């Protein structure tokens, strides 16, 4: 059974290497190592550890690239959605405050105009003309 398994594994490794399915071969290497089947992973280990194929400086550069895993992406999305909801709520409150302040300002302005009219009389030009006409006759 082990000989049959090794033969099948070699067949798969040969196929992956011939077809240049390197990512799948790399995944197979790690699956074999995780399963403790180091003997069947020797050829793949040699291939992927060959510095002429995979220069160490390029490997270290690629290792520094952040890989986004689905869980962290989901958490980021949820955090951003929460921030967006809070920002929308704060924006709505600010709009309500602006509307309220405009209304209060308009009321105070109207009240001030009425007070000035009461205090100083109505000084519109037609009123002034009528007053002038009244005193001339």
C-alpha cells in the first residue's frame, strides 16, 4: 500500500511539475509536510528550496507582503461599516443643529426688526413721503 501511495504521489508531483502548476505543487508540499509524509515531499522540497529558481532576496520581499485573510477583511469591513453608521448619525445631528440654529437666528432677527420698528417707527420711504405730505398740507 505504501509503495502504491508513493507511486501515486510521484505521479501527481510529476504531473504538477510538467504542467508548471507550481502553486498547487507548493500547496501539496505543505500538505505532505503537515501530514508527516516528509519522504514523499523530498523532490518538492528540493525544487522549492533551489535558490536558482527562487532567489532568497525575492522570497524575503514577497514574505513581507501582507496577505489579506478573509477573517481580517470581514472584521475591517464591519469596523468601517460601524464608523460609517456613526458618521452618518453625527452628520444627521449636525444638520438638525444647523436647521435649529437657522430657525432661532431667523426668529431673533425678526424679533429685532419688530423691536426696531416699534422703537424708531417705520422708516420705509412711502411712510416717510406720507408723513411729509401730511405735514405740508
